C-alpha cells in the first residue's frame, strides 16, 4: 500500500471511530429491554451462520477443523447469550442498606483486535460483550482472516440495526495494516482496546496511551499423577489437543507424567489416537518445527499426519496428536515452547514435587499467568500445583482447551484469557461483560438520620422507540455513503423519497413553480429528478 493510500485508509478509520462514538452515545441511553432485544437478535443470526463462517475461516486461514470451529462459533453466540441471560449491565443497582446506588457507564468505543487462529468466534464474542454493555465496537481483524471477519461483522451490524441499534454500532476494518491498527489504538476516540493476538500486538495496545485489556500467550503444562484415572485422562488429553488442531491458546503444550505410571499412560494415549515419537522422529520434528529456534508457522492449525509427513516420517491416518518426548524443561529445548498445533512435548518425572517444579519451569519459559491443567484425584496435589505454578486458572480432570476457556468448566466462557500481573496483563480473569462497564456510585451520608429516598424504578434510561438513529453524515457525504452500499438502487430510491418528502411541504402554494397543485405528483417529480442526479453520481 502506498503512503498516500495508507494515509487515506487512516483517515477513513478515523471516520469509523467518529461514527462509533456517535453510536455509543446514542446506545448509551437505551434501556435494558432494548439491549436485550438487540443482543438476542445478533446472537441468533450469529448462531444461524456458525457453520458458514467456520468453513470460511478454515478456507481463508488454512487453520483448524471446521466442525470444531462450529462448536466455538455456537459457544460464542448462543452460548454467550445463555451464559449471561438474566444479567443486567444497564439498570442502576440499589443497595438500600449501604445507601449506595450504582449507575452503569459504558466504556464507549471499543477497538477489538481479533486473531487469525480463532477469527469469527472472537468477532462474535467481542461484539456480543460490547452490545450487552451498550458499547460500540470497531473490529480490527488479523489480515489472514480479514474477509471472513469483515463479512461476519457486517452481518452482525445489520442484525443489530434491524433490531433497533444505532447505525455504526458495529464496524470492521476491511483492510487492516500495522500503521492503521496503531493509528486506531492511539486515537483519543478509542476508549478501550481489547487486544487478542501475539505479544507484539498486546504490547502495542498497552503502549498506545489508551486503556487496554491485553492477554499474553499460552504454553499450558499438564501434569498427570499416579492417582489419575489414566484411561479418562488420556482420552480427555488427546481430544483437547486435537480440538481445532490446537490453535486455542488454552491447548496443552507440555505433558508432565509421573514415572511410575508413564508406560501405562502412554499406551492409553496410543489407544485413543496419539503417536509417541522415537528419538529419530522427535529430532526430525524438532528440526522442521523450530528452524533457527523459532516456530515454523506452517504447522499452525495443521493435521498431525500432515505435520509428520512434512517433517520426514509417516504416521497412521487415525493419528490425532504427535507426542515428542524430551529430557529437560529448559528454554533451549524447542518442545517446551508453545506450538499451536497437535504436537505435545512430554517429559517423565520421578515425583509429583518434581512435576510441579517442571510445570513452573515450562511456564517461566512462556505462558506466565495463563493456564495449567492437572489430572489427579488428590486434592492436596491439586492445591499445591495451583499454589506454585504461576498461572491464574488450573483445569482439573478436563481437557484444558475447553477447560480454561470456560466451555468445559464453569469458568466464564471466553475467547480472551487474562494473564494478570504475572503475565503483564491488566486482566486476571476470563474476559466478561462486566469488564466493559464502569459503575458511577451515588453514596449518601452514612449518618442514620440521613435517609436515602426510594430509587426503585428510577432510571435515567428510557425505552427506545421510533426509527433507528442514523449517523448524521455531511450533506455531500450522505449521498455517496447511501448509494455505494450493497443495494444502491434501493438506497437511491429511499434517499430520493426522503428528499422529496422534505422538499414537498416547503414548496409553498399550488402556484409555486413546477407544481401542479397535487402534493403527491410534485413529490414524485422531485424524486425522479433526484434519482437521475444520483445515478450520475454512481457512474462517476
């Protein structure tokens, strides 16, 4: 992209933020009933198109498995709606005992940066959270997934507006570039940044000068001790590691298994679709996956059999996961790092204590604050593991891909995992709607003699009625904006009719020039002239 085109794109992005700010101000006065109606409409259309966008995402990015992306898309549409059904982020909260009334204040304009690995699921998730909390959202997708994300965002935007949301409440950057995203992050019209992606993106968000919620990378250790149900643990682990070809940051990365049950456990793993590499195959895989010490991105989201073939060895067609044994959890060992593919490093340890120390070492290499998993029936071991491994979520006896993301546990379902202070993040929980709204607190004198009046039913918001608010374009811009949409002829007719209706009543008496004495005839003449003029603009 030339510098001139880049500057034009940045200016256009600025207009998006301006429009989003207007939409956020309008939407911020909507009632709880309005918000519920809009959120339901958007969740419904997202769920109805879950399979379409799963197929599109795999086709565009080449990452992952369609049927697994369908699961994530449904979880991030209907699943999010059901999770927060009955939660109210709009109505003021009254605490009569403490004489405090809390009034919700939306963030405003959210810039949502979404990754290539979970593209449309992240769009669904962030849009719904923004709408639940009366925020406007501008999506900035990863360039590798820009087409599916843009189409999905436009679909959700139409559903929101049709349900009564202001025009511009959901928008998407169609051609994302680094300078453009940096300009959006640093713009004062951006109220908060939701950054899901690589370390560079997250650091840029935090250094932008605007409030940001960013998350660090994952690199999940999973400990299997001698008390675990080995058959169940093996099945859960392989299913989790194979889920969407391991593109979720919550997928297990390093298996730590107690030596006394290691042989039996590896047999169980092989029974359910894992392939244990010998030293020669492990070295071939190490060389292919980590040339020059960095992950070969060609493996991201690919099938286990494809990766094995590229590395120079073959596995059976039913192989779902490649397991590469190694000796020491040190930074120089590539298999201790995040892999984003159905490849699992494995290390044997003599005891639980050594296993916990090994998990700590893995997380120090990468993934601090993120997640860890354990398969055990010993509560003391689980507690010690959680206390010593520096992560903020520990999934027990469940595949961590769905465990820490809240799809297989009762944690908040999310596509954004907060890593807390240890992971250099401002967020320590799974991202939820509550993180996108502040509460202004009305606090009365605590003297018992000072009585707080009854605030029941008192709200600054009113039910929205009437036509959907439309962004007030400049007169010379509204024409081109209207006529260059998906249905230009319909837009032209609508705009022409609006102009004719506005001019008709001001035309004066029946003796006005060009007027036949019949208002309908006069309006039709005006409409025809406007259509002709706009048609010339379309050609231009």
